[in-house]
């Protein structure tokens, strides 16, 4: 039995040495370093591409929106023109100087459009807090039902895809369609008449 025990001890002594990993050779070390350098180079190249894209996007945004502050101030002049033209008596519309003012107003709108400024549609739309600013609400309607724009108090504008100035609106209940109103008025009442 002692021979069997000594044979197993010899085998166990040789097993750990046989399972120990071999030292990497110089070639394997160089290949590992080369693959590490290559991976780092790939990451750096990808970072550079992403940086160039980001800088280009920032440059485009700067060109698009650099004039936003000036255009927002011009919108106040457009609002003043709209208010002045709205209060003008109809009999004065035929005068040449009034026609000239109307053409100037139209040219201002055209110029704003050339710079990417467009009006925001608000009347009879679903209230959207990113496009509209509610300054009044319909008191006859419960707060939970005030989901639609019932009146536009001041027009809002976008510049390209961003809001330049939100529309100032009054919110209330969704307006009923004319067909719905007509059907309700024509439907028979419950008292049998």
C-alpha cells in the first residue's frame, strides 16, 4: 500500500507543474501589444470622427440660430404692424400709403420666412405647452377639459425646428364641429315633440 500512496503523491506533485501556464514568448508579448495599440488607434480614430461630426453640427446650428435674437426682436415690430392694420378703418384701405404699409408688412413676413421663421398654428389646436403659452383660460370649463386653444392672443413663431416665441393663447374645451352642432339642434327632444 505504501507503494500505491507514493505513486499517487508523485503524480499529484507532477500535475500542478503540468497545469501551470507557460510563460508567454517574446512574439506573443509583441502580438498582444500590437493588438492593444491597434484597438487604441481604432478608438482614437472613432473619437476623431465623432468630434468632427459634433463640431460640424454645432457650426450648422450656429449658422441657423445665430440670428434668432434679432429675429425675435423684429417679431415685436411685426406684431405692432398687425395691430395697426387691424384697427385701420376699411375705407382707408384704398389709400396708396396704406397699400405701401401693407406691402412693407408682407415683405417683412417674406424676409422672416427666408431666414426660416414660420408662424405656429394655434387656433383650434390641441394645447401643446412646447408651442403655446396659456395666459387665459375659459372659466366656464372645468380645468380637466381645458385641452384646446380657443383663442390666439399673440402669434407664436418657430425658427427652423425650434420655438422662437411661443403663441400666447386662451385654453378651453375643444370646439364642436358645425355638423355636430347641427345634428344636436335637429335631434328630437326627450319630451316627445
